[in-house]
C-alpha cells in the first residue's frame, strides 16, 4: 500500500526547511512528506496527486500565506480530498504572531471557513 501524503506549504524557506525536517523525522515512516513554497506549486501538486490516485491525508498551510493563496490551497485540498485534515500553521506567541481571529480570506469561501 502507498503511504499517504502530508503536504506542507510555507513561503519562508527557513521555516519550510525546519518543518520538513521535523515532520520527516516524526512521520516519515507513515507519510510521504512533501513541501511546497508557493500556493501555485502546492495546488499543482495536489492536482497531480489526485490524478495519480495518491492518497493525501494532511495539508498544512502557514497562516502568513492566507493572503497569498494558502486559503485557496486548503479549499482545493478539501475539494479533491474531503477526508484529508487541513491544518493552519500559526506561530507561537511573540510580537509577530497573528491574532487568533479567523483571517478574512477564510470567510470568503464558505467551505474553507467551515
């Protein structure tokens, strides 16, 4: 059986590398961890995986990318893989952490907001 995919999206290379390493160390035996640095690349990857019949279990997008396509990727993931978990990665504390309010971009698409 083919391992399910865990797709991670972040446009900050250092953060993406850190996530990639941590996720592969922890989940590398159970999931194929795929990382993308743009919403377009992640959307294309999801479409290719669906066309190939590959299972996708988890799609993660950085909260900082919501205004630049992260929300759309989560919506595409929901459409192609309704049972897949969708995760919004939010930084912990500090002055650069976003507020805990739902980003307005998520409210535009009711399926994403749900």
